[in-house]
């Protein structure tokens, strides 16, 4: 599997003035740039539902408490499942509560939700990225499994790279450009550059399952 050193080598190909072999002068700075580039990549990746969402974990509800702290390092939740308290097997998917059209009461969401439903096992949720709000109000301590995208650990020279090989060259290219930033340069330009650099890779990652064109089913024969 690819390591951080593999990407450091690619950076040397893109900028032959870099010295990125073990113990050479530019390794530390290059790793800082690589991890900044990985952050840019993950920020864009988090906007795409289900892409690279292969991380799972659990959060626990607390009796008579409407919220649970959002799991650390998670950038995107794709799915929540209620786990059976006895078998720890998934029992049902929790429904995400989103905005709806029409008229609504002018009260805060949690107030309205938890004053109109009896406490019980959660079957729906809403999150602002800091806390997860449950519906109805939990009447006990329950485990809920989450599926989603969690930020990868920082890249090190000897560490295993967390993403597929097709991500390495764009990441190395963007890191080299970050290292070329000068005093007074507009960082906003690099946000646009990140979109341009990583969008093709993310598009490829979200299409691992491809369907063929649906065949035609001819049921009638027309004669003249």
C-alpha cells in the first residue's frame, strides 16, 4: 500500500528542487503542505453523500437528554441505525429530520419536537455538526451506529496513505502549489484551485458502482 513517502516522491517529480528523501531538508515542510492539501480534499469530499463513507462507530443516547455530542473527527454522517440493546444488531434506520415546506410554529425545533412526543427509543434525528438531536426524547441509554466519512490521520512519511492511489498525484500537485505561496498571496485562489484539482478525482470515486444502459423490452410487433 502507498505511504506518505510515495507522495513525497511525487512532489519531487513535480518540483525537482524539493529534497524529500528521508532526513532531507524539505520533508517536514512538505508534510505540512500535504496535510493541508488533505484537509482541502476532505472538505470537498464531505460535500458528497456516501463517497468514501466507509467508517463506522457508535454514539450513545442518555436517558431524558435530547442531545448527544457529535462524534469527533466525523465530517459527514450518511446513515444512523438503532442497535438492539440485547443483540447489538441494527433494528432500524433513523430518519433524518430536514426542513419542510408550508407553515410551521415559530418555536425552536427542539422545543417543538420534544413537547409534542412522549419519550421513547429514537427513530429520527437532526444534527448541526456539534450535537445530534434525537426524536423522540430518549427514555434510556441506547447505542446508535453511524456510517460516514471521518477525517484521516495526518500523513507521515512512513504511514499508510488513507485514500486510493488516484488521489496521490492531485494531492501532491496541490501541496506543491501550497508551498509556492508567497507573502500577501490570496489564499482564496487556492480554494478555487482545490475545487478544480480534486473534483475529477471525487467524481471518479463516487462512481465505483456503474449501471449499464437499461435494455428495451419489445412487447409488441407492428406489421403493415
